[in-house]
């Protein structure tokens, strides 16, 4: 992946992003996922609805069966809430 004005070749690993410089590569923050090698704008990848993304997430984790989430950007399985009575909530 090339980055910056000097078109420097940089290895950006899954779970990381480099916004503008090879000196500033970081682990993807919680609430986002950095699946693709070469991610430079993690903010384009909020954690999907029904899933959670901790720091450095490569693949979002679905809420367990019997729970659900209605918001994107969740950071922990504790954000998943119990499914209401008389409803079926499959994983994710």
C-alpha cells in the first residue's frame, strides 16, 4: 500500500490503519474494524449493527443468539441486550 506525498510503500496489517504517515500506523480503535490490508480511513468502517468490534478488530463479532443490537459502532458484547419475550434473535 502506498501512502503520503512521497508514495512510500508501507505494510499496513489487518487490524491496523495508517492515516497519513508510516510514523502514525495504529491499531484500529474499538467501534471500528480494519479488515483490509491498507486501511487508511478506519472511520469508513464502523462496526456493523448487531456486531461488536474491540480494539484491533479484523472481523466483527456477532451478538450471541438471544441478544441483539440496534446501533452500529459497538465495542463490547456487553452492549448486546436480551431479546424481548416472544421474539427470536439469532446470532448477529
